[in-house]
């Protein structure tokens, strides 16, 4: 049951206010501890931020010693269609590259005319324009014969078109299909010249039918019209040679390819060849109605093909007796007027010409100039990022350790008393500014690269840009040694300091010791505050009990006094 508190009910003294004032006076040590705790927390936040700046500097420092950064190269060539790639450390300079001949890939061209044609007979009344098995599709529209327009609809049969030609020309031109040649023939019935086409024709029927004016009274298709369907199964694709079995295998460059005529289309079969390890690209040439194989790599190599079973190669015109092999050719080139060099590829690498890190891809024969130069843009960017990270760190340290005096007033910052952090800034400045011994190159300090402090500030800047560019372009090996030497280089030296400050993993070192110490101190302060708060609560309870007792005693005294007054007062009245 809670105790009842009496505050001056009898005495008229406000004991509650008095107790609050006394307790508040005794809270002074707690207030001091809370202030100290807040200061510690601010320091921890500042140190954590400092850690971020140090980590950023470490990242920028690591980039200075990354493999190849100061040996990076750019390559350009006078022929914009050629390509040049350069590796780190490639010898700089101009190279005159003369390509006498380009490398080509071997090609195996199958026999032409492997389709069975548009129709087996001269009757083409069942052949619909929309589904003609020609090299390209016929577009609906109009075409012109002897100045007369002939309309074509995709729903027309080929015979319908023939009839329209006759009708449009008043019967002076007739059309027919010859299954022997797989072509269309136009004949003038009056012996006059047949003139085909007009500028405003909207249908491509004449070009699909391979019909072109020739100055005579008869015009015939210049080549067979029928083409193999690449989407239907091989069994129904319209191949002229149908003497192949339902399934079988053949080999290309020793790699076995299987097929199933009842399920595979020509497109699927060609895709299977292309995806295999045969090393060739297979395609159907609709213009010539034949299958062509080409090696995926260039060079003087051949293509071997064997029909193991099934007979599909003969149907595709790829049988050894009918296919024609065009051997690949090697490229021939020279550099700087040297002897001819042979390459199976049009990409000339160190393997062929012996220049480390240089690769040239030629797209045409001729003489071009290839220029290899130091990639100064990448080098400069890496240096500038370090300068930026370094300056940001120094600015932050300056701000959090600053002490300013104005008259009799002194202002401090969150880490003003931290001599260790101030010392880090000094150590970094000394390391950045100082020279380095034990390097192979001639560059031993930043000043030789045109980099120095701006006046008396802590900030680095590129004070002589031309000096830096000249060193990067002409002495990149020395620059690389200065920044990247693994034992004594600039980056190694800076990294050593950072290891001390934040550890190799950015989560240890002196900085962690500081934050851990402050965190531990705050935990101890929490414990002290808790004890003091407990003591004050006890003191409040003691004082409240004392004043309550005083009020009770005062109340009893008042009651007794009143009783006496009442008693003596009554006696006086009786007399």
C-alpha cells in the first residue's frame, strides 16, 4: 500500500517543494556525468566519421598501387575501321602496319538448285501467291507489263496472275510456268518487245519471279524459282532429292551430327550444326538455293564432311562430289618495314609480331599507323582521386580539432584535446611531402610531379599540370615505381600509416582503441548515474518520511492543545 504524503497541511510548510530543491541540488554530480557522457558520444561520432575518411583514403591509396594503373596504354590507328587493344606496359610509339592480304575462312558451298521447284507440272492453279516457296515473299500490289498495270493479291493462284497479265495486255502477252527450268516464261503474241516494270510498281512480283526486260519478245526467269522450306520437316521441305532415310548421321570436321527427317526442319538441322563443336557456321542461301558451310575461324584450313548414314548430305548438295571447297587464306602483314608475318587470323597479337601487350585487328589490306601511348587520363584520374580523399581527410581533422581564440573567448571543437588525431594529420603531411629512398626510378617525391601543398594549408593540389602530364606521358615507369613499389613506394608508405590508425581491415588499430575506450567510459558513467539515482531516491524517501512524521507530531500537538483549551475553558464557565 502506497504511503500517504503530507505536505504542510498542519505546519503550513511546503515540504514537497523543499525536498525537490534539495534533491535537485544533490543531482549536480549526475548532471556533470551526463554532460561528460554526451561529450564522449560526440567524440565517438566524430571518430566514426574520421574512420570513414580514413577508409576513403585507403581506397584511393590502394588504387595508386593497383596492377597496371601507371602502365595503362591507349591505342589508336589511322584507319577507323581497324581496332587496337593495348595491355599494361605495352611499348609506346608509332608502328607502321602493312597488311598485304587478309585472312579468310574456308567455305564449302553446296550444289545449287536443291529444291524440287514450284511445281512438278505446268499446272500452277493450286499454287497460292501467299505460300509460294520462293526466295522471298511476293507483296500484294501492282506491277507493269507493256505499260499495263497488273494487280496481285496474296489469295491469287499463280495461274490467276498469268490470266491477269493476259487480260491487262489485251492478250498480247501470255505467261506460263516451265517445270523443267522451274521458271516463268512471258511471250509476246504479236512479236513486239516486252517491257517490264514501272517506277510506281507496288508489288515485287517481277523481281521474285526473276523476270527482267531483255529487249526481245520473250522473257524467262533468270534462275530457278523454287526454294526449300526451312521451317517444314526435312521430309516435306521440298528437297529435289528425296532418297534419304528417315534418320541418320553425318560428320563435319570429325564431329557427328544426327538428324530426324520426320521431326527436324532445315533450320533446326543448321542450328544443330552451328551449336556443335564442328567449328563451322551453316546457312541456307535462298538466293542460290544451296547450303553453305563456313569455318568460324579464318586461316588456310579446310572443311571435311562425310555422310555416315541416311544420305541427307546428297539431298542438301553437300556430298563431296557436288560441294565445292574454297580454302581459307592466311593474313600476311609486316610491322615497321620488317619481314612478312603470316597469321591465321586478322587479329595480330604478341604471338605473331612479338610486341607485348599490343593487339591489332585489321579489316582491310593496306598500310596504317598504329600509335601506342601512355593512358595519362586514367593515371591522372587516379592521382586526383587520392588528392581529393587526402584533402577531405585533412579538412575534417582540421575542423574537429580546431581551437579558436577571439579576445578572451576560446572556442573548441569536439576533438580539440585529442593530440593523437592531430598527430595523425601531421604524420600524413610528412609522409606525403617527404621524399622516398630506395626506388628504381628518378621520381622520389610528389613535387617532381607538380603536386605540392597550397601555401601554408594542409591541402594538396596539382600546382604544375604540365609537369604532371609530361611525367605521366614520358616517364610512366618512374611514376609507377614511385607510387606502386611494393616495398618502399608512396602508396605502401601511406598504407602503413593507415594500418596503424585503422588496421588492415579498417576495423582495428588506434582508432578502434579510442572509440572502445570512450564507449567503455560511457558504460561506467551509466553505472555511476544509476547508483547516484538510487541514492537520491532513498534520500527523497527519507526526507519525505521525516516531514510526514513532523506533520503527524504537529497534528497531535495541535489536538492536545485544543483539548486543554477546551477543558480549561469549560471550568471557567462553571464558576
